[in-house]
C-alpha cells in the first residue's frame, strides 16, 4: 500500500486535512494533464518536427515511468543512461529510446540491441567499440557533432571522417545527426546563429534527419526546428528564459510541491528565528513552521524573502532552511480580530500551481532544473 500523502487530501474537510497533515510531510503532485498540454505546445510550435521527449534524470524529478506513460504522443524518448532505458522497457514502454550519452562497451551494445535502444555516438572511442562489436543486430544511431558547446560531439574537422565510417558500418541501419545549443536561452546571443549556421553547413548534403532544438531552441530559434526536436524543460511547464515566464509561453507547471503547516507561533519585536538567529522580527509577528527542508530537496540556500504560497497569498520564507522545516512570516495573514487566517494542517505550496518554480530558483541562486531534479526520495510523487 502506498504511504499516506498529505497532498492527496487537499480537498478533504479541515479535520481530515489536519489529521493527515500532522502525520505526513511534503508531497509532489504531478499533473498528467499539464504534461500533455505542454507536449501539445511543442507540437504547435514545431508542427513539422518529430518529438524526442527528454525524460532523463527521472523525468526531471517528475518520475520517469509515469511521465513516459503520460507522454504517449511523443515520437521517442531521450534518456542519459542505460539504467533509465531499462526502467522504461521493464515498464512496457515500447517507444524508440535514445541514449543521449551513448555506450562504450560491447556488453552495453549487446544490451542496447536487445532493448532496441538508439545510442548517440559522440566520440571515436564509441565509434571504435561499435565497429569492433560482434553483435548480429543493426542499430539506429545518432551521431553528435560539436558546433560550439565543447562538451560532447565530434569536432567539425572530425565529423566528416566519423560520418563516413558510421554510414558505411554494417552495424548501423539508420543515422540521425544532432548537435546541442549552448546559449539558446539568450535570445540576444550571436553564438546560437553561429552554431546553427555551422550545423547547416556540415549536414546540408547528408540527406538524413537532423536534430538541434532543445526547449529554448524550439521556442526562440525557428532554424532549430528541424526533422527532430528535443524538448525537456518546457514539457514540465518551466520557462528556459530569464525574461519570460512559463505562463507567458502558455506552459503549465507539471509539479506542485506541497507540505503541511505544522505550527504557528507569536513573536515579539526583536525575537529571532532559526539557526544563528538569521531573521529578527521587526514587529510583533506570527510565523508558521512548514514540514519541508533540505532533506526533502527544498534549497538550503533559499534566502529570507523567498516566496511561499499560503492560503492563496505569497508570504516570505524567514531564517535558514533546516533539514526538515522552514519558517514563514504569516503576520500579514492575521485577521482583524487578531486570529490568523490559516491553521495547522493547511497546505503550503513551495512551488508549482500559483508559484512558478523559477521565482523560487532566483531566490536560491540556482535554476529551476536543479530544484525539481533535487526532490529527495522521501518526497512521494502523486499523479493527478
């Protein structure tokens, strides 16, 4: 039986909610309809492209198997490593699966062939392993060329040789060529047009499918919408741009991280909160203690003032994030009779519906990718 989850009962009456909250902790609500909506937005933006849905890193913390099941309209799935691909196949996912980091050993190639996986070949070590492999199967292979990211991929000078060897290999039944954009999220950058031009020059006469566009590339750079696109972040309802919100892009957050309010306290002016007294009350204050902390994946370096959503209102995080708890200032939620408009057991939204994760990331000096990927194992994903 699945463990009790506070967030399952957001719509319960107050007594049920309070009892469940006091016995629960944070929970990540994953909205399948938002995932499907965001995929449709990719289709709308790149209508002639096939769609490789990137679900590596446990689908950016959203759960690799349930997300794959929700995104059945994708043409293929992209993962980083063999273990992720195995989880999908073991769950009965039959879509093409691309191994974005590729494989290196003959045993890995054996497994890739058995599971009908498509490895990315980005180095001569991998190419040599493929050429010397004794397997009887033929593989669909993605060849990666480096156009300026300087991370993985054959250099422009080496690409012609690598492509020639791959295209003549009896182990290869299909070839797709790809590259990765380094600055697509900055729409003022000249680096992206240079990468796109370099890729076009290298691949224009190959006569095969090509892939460039990640989420930022899909949204901002029409020339990156080639035969295949590779959305990641936007599928989960997050914006890749610092100056444009997900809502402005018509994306819906797929994850809402919620936790229970477990205590209310009154403070006098000058009293301090938390480790090292990092926050001091400047007035008579009411604070709330929320059952979430860095052990759950909430960012330890989130500063006082980080937004938290309580009773439909944004309130500030105060003091240091602890392992299991945070404090929030609820003083502005006090009613005219002096009683708080919230009570122990109420749900608190850390990010998601009503509070974009990008806003939280700004206050924690990080990016939304890290926050959703860092959700710990003790936080249960629940799918709605």
